[in-house]
């Protein structure tokens, strides 16, 4: 006779009894092997030890020093700039700009450029502001001029540049003139070559909306701009510190030894790093291996053309506009920086 399972025999009819499996008793699981439990704990010690020793290396100490110095120097100006930008967005109606601009587009372009020097704003906020101005009747050429000049030559940015380059007022003047010239030239180029089919403004709102609290709009705008720009500041500071520590001197000599290569290299670096305009002067000052003209190009190109601005322009005005406008702005900014930097610096 076959031996029967005692549990099966004792079970009531119609009641299923789980059978034992290879994993252990019925309904249970095999316990994890002890190496899987104690392995991470044993390995964590050597990993942490190697990490601490690596952080104590002279190169890493220099990296931390450069990165922290850039962030600490730039943070007050970033805080002030985003606060002023949020206040303008919440308390200044967009119709003010359309009233103060001349009716003739050729004259409205330089006036819009000068208005950007008076009214601070970050580059992220300038795109929706320009879109709102166009929807409220401002000529696109003047709106684009303001879009380029406001984040590049406002008082906060110029003050930060003076602090980053102490004893060098020529650098502040060169940045003002090169940025203003770039913005005006781009406005006039739009009057001459711009086409309406390239421009497809999205339906967005900027500024105060009736029925909403202005202080709430200011708080939300300031919070968004500061956190957004602060993140790019930290990334830019880390990239600049890595650039200063990790890139061999021979590579820097290859670019810094040639006037044109150094200008083009830092212009491309500004596009990739996408540092906020209130902080880019401190990053440029840390690139001491390059000529003053090349560092000027970094500060002129960055607030006007970078990866986040290209994405914002494409989403607001269309990809056709963003591709043409960004490429043309880069060329004009490099030429203006080279010409003005060659004369003043």
C-alpha cells in the first residue's frame, strides 16, 4: 500500500491543503542568504573610506573651493535679480511698455534696448514678457530687443560684473555696449529679414491677472525664478570648477593661445552651461586662463543664447523662429564682443 500524507488524511473534505515546496514550509519563503544581508554592510566601510580619501585630495579641495566661491559670490545678486524680476512681473502692467515705445519700429528698437538696461529681469522671464508685449501690440522687433537686453545689461547684472572683475571698469562698459549693440542689431535684422510665418506666439499670460493677489503672484514668480535659476547656478559653478581643475593646461593653451578659438570656445561653453545672467560674471572671472575678450563673449552670449532659452523660445514662438533667431544672435554676439572687446580690453 502507498503511504498517505497524514495532513491530507486529516483534512476535511473539500478543503485544499497547501503542499510543501522547495522554498520551505507551506506558505513560507526561504530566508535570504547571509552574504546578501551582510555584504553591503561590509563593503560600505571601504567605499566610504575611499570616498573620504578622494575628497581630501588636493584636486578635490581646489574643486570645492572654486565651486563654493562662485556660488557664495553670485547668490546675493541672484536673489536680488529674481526678486526684482518677480516684482516687475506682478506689479508693472505690460501696457506700460507699449505706451513708452515710439510708434516707428526703427526708433522703438533702441528704446526697447535701453529699457532693458533699466528694468531687471532674468532670461527665463524675458521670453513670456516678450510674448505678452507682442500680443498687446508692440512690434516684434522691439519685443525681441527687450528680450535680449533685459537679462544682459540690467543694473543687477552690471553690478555683479563690477564685483566679479574688481578694478576693471572697462569690462563692465564693454559688456554694456556689446550686449546693447547685439540686442539692437538683432531688432533691426528682424525688421529687415523677419517673416511673420516664422513667428507663432503661444497664448500665454504674464504679469498681473485681474482678481488675483499681486503679492501672491510676486511670491510664486520669485519662488519659481529663484529655484530655477539657482539650480542652473549650482550646475554652472560645478562645471566651471571641474573645467578649472580637470582640463589639462595643454588643452587650455590650445584654445587660449588663439584669439578667435578662445572666443568661439567660451561662446559655445556659455550656450551649454546656461548660467543665470546674475551669476555668469563670477563664472567668467574664474576662467582666468582666457583673454578678457573671450570672457566678454561668454557674458554676452550666455544671457541671450543658451539651451534653456532655445527650448523656451521654441515652445513660445515656434521651432522655426528659435532655430533662426538663436543662430543669428550667436553670430552677432560673437562679432560685437570681438569688436568692442578688441577696442576696450
